[in-house]
C-alpha cells in the first residue's frame, strides 16, 4: 500500500478490495473499488427564476485555504453573459452574488464553440478569486470580417481578467488584451480564453497566467500573458508555440498526419485551446493541439507541451503525441506525488478500437519527467468497448493528498433517447490503477431539449474540484426544462470521503452511492470502521455508507 495513503481513503480501499475480491471469487481488486458517499444532487442555479435560463456546464474551483468555499462559472447562453454561483457549505447550497465579473464595457463572454470552457477561474492567496473570459460587446463584431451566428464569432474580441476579494460580491477588472484598437487585417479574435492558473508561492504577490487561442483573418496562434502583481497588470502576450513550427520537419509531421501530399505554410496551422498547470517550483506547463486541415475540427491533431521556467517569458515545446494519434480536448494537472519531479496527469478523448467517426472514449497518461516521456494510455471507462457508448470531454482534479478524480460525459445509459450521464473514476496511487466507474448524476440528462448538441453544440466538460474530504462535481442539466423553455440549470453533487469538519452542516443528504456488497460483507466494514473510528474521531461513520448503498 502506498505509504502516503492515509485516513478513510485507505480504509475504503481496503474494505472495498476485500468485498470486491470475495464477490468476484478471485483476488481483491484493491484500489479499483473504493466507494465514497454521494450526496443528493443540488440545483446550483435554482435561485434564478428565469424560466428560459440556459446555463452551460460549469467550471468548479475550491478555495485551497477553506474547502467549504466553492465557486462555479455560470455562463448563461441566452444572455451571453458569464457570472458565477458560490457555496460556503461545501456545495450543499448555492447562491449567485449580485456582483458581476464582467465590466460594463465588456458585458458578453459567450461564444458558440464545442469543447472549451466559456470562462475559467482560479483561487490565489488569501481567498482572492480570479476570473478570465473573452470579453466583447455587440459593436466589436460589426466589421467587414464575416460574422458567425454565435456572438463573438469574428471581429475583435478582448481578454479580461477580473479579481474579487469577497467571493464575488465585488470585482476589479483588468483588460489583458484590448483588441478594439485593431482594424482591417489586424483584427484580433481572442477566443476562447480557456485557462487561468495562479502561482501563490513564487512571488510577493500572486503570479497569474491566462492562456487563449487567437485568430486573425489569415492565421491562428496560441498566447499566454503573465501578471506578477496579483492580476492588476499583465505583460504583453507571448507565443507559447515558441517558433516550433518554423522548423520544416515539424510542419511536415503535421501534414503527414492529415495525409497531405505537400506541407502547407505555417499560417495554415490551426490551434486548439491551451490548458495550463503549475509545478511546485513555479514551472508553467501548457498542453495544446495543432493540426493542418482539411478534416473536421480536432481530427488529425498533434498534442504538444509548452514549458516555461521564467514566468511565461519563454517556452520550450515538446511533442506529446504526433498527428494523427489524436488526443482530443486534453486536460492536464500537476501533482507533487509520484516522483522526484512530481507527476503531470493528462486526460483526453481518444478513438475506440472500432475507429468509428465521432465515437470516442476517455484515456489517461502521465509523465514523471516533466513531460519528456509519457506512459502508455489507460482506458478509464469500464463498460465493454463493444457496447459503442460514447465518452466525451473528460476533466480531472487532484486533491492535496494525491487522490485523482476524472469525470466525463457518458452515453452508456442512453437507450436511444439521446441522454447523458456524468461518470467518474478515482486513483489513489498516482494513476497506476483506477476504481470502478461511479455514476455521479442521479438521473440521465435528456439532450433533446437544451442546447447541448442539437441546437448549438455546446459541450464543455463537467466541472470538478477535489479536496481531501470530498470531490464536488457540477454539470448542466435539463430536468427543469421542456420543449418550450429549453431550459438548462447547473446541478452539483458531492462525493464524500471523510466527515466534514466544523462549520459545515452535519445534516448531509445522501443519495445512491457506488455499489458495494452488503450482508456478511457489511460486518467486515463495520469492524474496520469501528477500529478506525476509535483512532480517527472526525470521519463520518462508515455504517452510514452501508445504509445507503444498494446491494448488487
């Protein structure tokens, strides 16, 4: 057993392993069966009385200094605005603050695009919250550059970072990149603004990084801007590709992936959405996709890692996977666990064995040498591949104790009704093994209403944030909508690993948790729980798990 694994995670791992082995008639499954308690789903946007509200899937972040304080991006599609909802009781209740992270000069954030976040958030020190988005107003897209139908589609779109010291009640905003000054061929479309991370250890003030894709009339690019004064000012954007495709051989590899007979010029390269994370030493890691056409979006992309050790002033680039070995929508986090240099964990959509168009599964890879080499991909879903149930847009979160959680959209319960669920898997050993999949959503989400696919193809990943005590998962949900309103709310639930400390209501509402054995096996759990309870008095009694977990 990993020496770093302590507390109820270790107890759940041991007990579930015993049960799993006995039920299966074979060896214990160990880290493959630990089961947390799951709270009842909560409507995080229920205080919004608008009957036709349409919220996109949230981004969820937790205050590292107080795990009861959570915030979630609440992007409302009809109004094209970005706000947030917050919880101060570990996700049991949510409110929407009166303050808005969007200044009056840049009221809109929403853009129609499949995959990337509509906005992103991160906490810094002393509870400071940073909120990054692509800001625009209607006049910004009124140009001779052809405009799409999603708002903010073409024309000048700027980059805005807002910060709050009171959990969203009030905001101060900084325009990181003001695109309104550009005309003609210099018009600049900075969208999506996909990632923001904060280094709270390396400087006297928070070092804030914001990353995005930029499009011009005749080319695309990838940018990162850095603030060393807590988001008050930002330096000029830096090209995080660092001239990698100035090299003819590197461009030729992309062209071969797209089965092109000639290598196009560099301005034909299409880029996709950086995702950033920070190591303990302040190293910035950014993963991104690049490709030549002509296939559909994200086909035949290569995956690349940009690394900076000088606060985003310069980058080095390495290839993670060559086109056409496509890692779609990669998401990445760094953890100090797993090796002398820590570990980079990446999840993504990948092709199924059948190689069927638009049918994808979810995979995990890791690197313990700062991204120089990567592990063999591990399939994370545990249903039979021959069932042809698609898995899309995985997202991951890592608790301070090293527990890794990955959630994704899953069609395994669809039955022809075009319905999704959120499923999740957990690793307690730095990604070496994973638990059986847990169904997080309490009911399948009907997608024949809302805008998830049929109307506007909006499919951001589920939101997820992990603490040592619990993991909070959020998703967009159509249960309160109908064919008239087409409404979508944001729902959330908690997967609880430990009893929550003082300051959080003890009346937690438990729903159906991941299946575990009962009967005689429950005696084993009770004995283990009693022994652990005598040594650790702050955990929820494990017999409550037994009371609420159905037999299989």
